[in-house]
C-alpha cells in the first residue's frame, strides 16, 4: 500500500510538528518543478526541526555523551508537482515508537496541497549501536503522535 492511500496522511492538521521554508531558485528543474533532491532536503529540515522541538537543540549540535538520532531508512512518495516560487510546509509526526527507534511520518505541502509523503525510521544510537529510548524521550515522542489514526 502506498503512503498516499491513507487520506489522513494528506491532511496537514494530522501533523503536530511543522516547518516552513521558502523554495529557492536552485530547487527547481527546467520545468519549474521542485526536484527530488530539494524535496528530500525539505524533509530533512523538517526532521531536524522536529528533533529540536522534541529534544532540544543540543540533541543535534552537542548530543549528550555522544548519543544521536540516526536516520536508518527513509521512503519518499512523490504524489504531485510543487513549484518555484513559493513556500513548502513540512508536517511531521510519530507513527510508532519501538525500544530504541521510532517511525516518523512526514508530508510536504504547497498552497495547502500535499505533494509528497515520507516515512523515516529514526534510531537512537550511542557509538554506532542502538541505545534504548528513555521513558522521558518516549513521553516526548508520544506528544507528537500522528492525529489521523493510521
């Protein structure tokens, strides 16, 4: 089943974390469409903004004791065109929480229309090995749960 088969994934209201960015001239191809590399970068910035919101800026720039959140896998479905000029809004939410990982659902919108969806597995790691999420981390992640029911 494709990510866009669930209509709840296409509604920005279901994503508690938000990040907005201006589209750059360099983000487009010859047809004024956003290229796939730019879209992946918007999702990356949305992930970073979400991690800062959930765990603070030090979780990215100065992780305690070397613990970091790694992107272990990422899937992007491109479902419509987006264009230059304009803005992109990324919605992010948590779909599932595991022992040391969680599934992050994201959607990209332009002018209120969803044009791409992504699922990314994030793993908390210490010295390149999975490190269990603390109860505090799990509670913070639960606060950003997807609101569409999946």
